[in-house]
C-alpha cells in the first residue's frame, strides 16, 4: 500500500510530459518526408522504411493522445497526415524516370491527405481563437434542450446528439446542435453556456458546459 496518492503521481508525470508532446508530434509528422528521402536516395528497403515510419509516427501520436488529450480537430489532422505519410513513404520507391501517369497519381495521393490535414488545423485554430474571445468577453447563460437522442457510444458511454436554444442579450432566440457524452440529459433540461455577445450567431464561439462547442457540421 502506497502512502502517496497514485492519481497525484500520474497527474504530475503527465504535467511534466505535456511540453514534449509538440516536439514529438513534429518528429512524427516529419518522419515521413525524411524516411522517404532516405529511401529514394539510397535505394533502401521500402519495407523497413515503412515499418520505421509506422513505429515513429504511431508512437508519437499515441504519446500525444494519452498525455495531452488533443481536440477532435487535432486528432483528425494527425490521423489524416499519417495516411499521407504512408503513401509518401511507399511512393518513395517509384523511380523518378518511371511512368509519368504513375508518378502523378502517387503525387496526388500524397498531396490530398496533407491538404485535408491542413484544413483541419485551420479549423482548429479558428475555433481556438473564437473560444479565447468568448472566455475573455463572453456572456454566461443557460441553454434549453429542445430535442435529444442517442447516436452512439464513446468508451461504452452513451453519446447524445441534442438541439439547444438560448436567448441572447438582444432578445433573439437562437438554436444550435451539439453532442455530449453522458446519456443523462432529457428534453427541457438546461445546460450552462457562454457565448460571444458581439457575435451571438457564431456557433464556433459557444462554450457548452465549460467545454468548447464543436458545431455539428464541423465535427470530423
């Protein structure tokens, strides 16, 4: 039996590891072009290069997931760029003077995932900036659940999709949809929210129950 709270020890270790998540994630992202360049210029073994990429990229991703608890947008961006990295490493074995159609196809297969990942990062940055503004100058109120239904499970816990409504400072009633894990809400219940009074129509700026709201149409 320990005389120290194991939860506090885990929290301390996690807090010390958080600063490492960004540089390790960068290593995971850059491992694809680096290994692809090495493979292309040395005529190396594509299989071993592929295994090395999977080990480094997946390891970096798991480290960031368990230590930093990334938002859905960041998680989606890393996952999509990982797919692009796979194609980049596998495509590095294609000879430069090979069939042009094969080369062009390989290039597009790599570009598209990285482009999608970039879009996800932009969406994350926009939401982060909007939520920061709401935290600074937002208005606290309550939203009423207009409709609700279970649309899945998250770690064996029900995930509810709901439509919420609230009245802003100008007296306008507004609606938005979101999802909450828990499975304990009912129609008519109220949930605390915070919104930007200067942009009450901005779904991206709403904070639901203390957490940044992810608009339904922007959820990956």
